[in-house]
C-alpha cells in the first residue's frame, strides 16, 4: 500500500488489511494503561496490534512531560511492536485520531515515512459497518533502525525542537510558534503547569478545528485557509506545541497534509515550558482569534 500523504481511507485499509507489509496499530487511550488495553481487547480493527502511547511512544522519565523516546528506546520499543523499515504502518485511535498522531510523530522523527493515519479513526470504520475483532494480536518483533532525526531545514515531515532553541529564536521572523491548545489554556485561565499562559508571540490555532464533524481531517484547502488566516505561511518554519506534545503532533500532521513543508514539534510543550521559571510566559485578557 503506497502512502503519499499521511492519511488513508477506510476503503484503502480494508483492501490491504491482510497485506503482510501493512501493520495496523490501535493507539486508543482510555485514561490509563489498563483501560486502554481493555478497550482494545473488546474490539479493534482486524489484525491490529495494541500501542500504548506512554509505554511505547514516550521517554522513560515522564516526571515533567512526555518527551519522545531517545533513539535507543525507540529502537527497542518499536522493534518489539514489529515495526520495521519495510512495514507500512497505519495508526488509528478515536477522538479525531489524536493519540494515533503520536505514533506518526515518533516514526517520522526517526525517519520512517511509510506511516499514515486511518482517516476518521475507528469511529468512521464502525459507522461504515466494517468488522471488529476481539482479543489480542501478538506483535511479531522485528528490527527498527532509527535514522537521524531531521534538523532545521531538514526534509522529514516532522522534526523536533527544544525549549533552548525556541527561547533563542523568539524574535526570529522566519519562525512562527503555533499554540494548538484550547483558548482557556492559551490565555492562562486554565493552568496545567506551575504557570499559565503561552509562549511569547505564539499564535492560537486549536488542533480540533482541523477536524470535520465525522472526525475526518478537513480538506487541505480549508486547513491552509485556517493557517493563512492566522498569519502562517508555507515559507515560515512552524513550531507546534500543546501540553504534552500529542495535540501538537496532530496539528503538525494537518499542516503537513495541507502542504506546509517546514513543521517542527515541541514535544516538551507547555508541561516543559510552563514549569521552567527561567522561561518567559505571556498571558492575555482579551482573546482575538482568526476565523476558523
């Protein structure tokens, strides 16, 4: 199954469901590891393996935030899941494919571009009357070889960035910081770290406004229009962030689908920035937003 953009339709997946070169991953999150596993066992896309984002797709130390696993951790965990460079990975979850985007982020970060989300997630699959399978599917372990993550100006679909570089470039006109959280988090009314607010100069661009009512991604032209209304240009280097890097990954994928080539994800996001007293924050009393 060829993947030219990081999305596949339910019909495309159904046609390749038993293809040995395709690995389907159920990435739903139901509050904790036990709940997520139980949800998977109760019914999943046939042949799908279970992927839990905290254990499989995050660094070991999550005391502050959910950074991506390092290269050694990624090689061990992704290989254990049976993800190899020869596999085309199709990830899905519910709720607009939010947690499936984390798997896309990790794989793209380590140079594996044969990865896509099932557009509309499991909700669309079920709404179309497609089959579910109960019980566990055991992964067949393989060898995952992380490739060097892309840096600034790299060609990868999603490259990382940390707080030190963001701070050093707050006045860089070529970079735009994109806050994809809810408006109350952006203003500081809802505080989920030691400090509330946003990174100075950030543009509010909520991730979920890139979704249609059925959970599928909006048309690329609509996403581009949203981005342009917020002052985001394809020539800019865009940095997305949220609370812990998951919503940021979804927004980055949407920008990728819409033709934005220079997107980076701050995986530490507000949990990292908002808890570091050495970094500046900005709050607003009156929120002005571009039309969605």
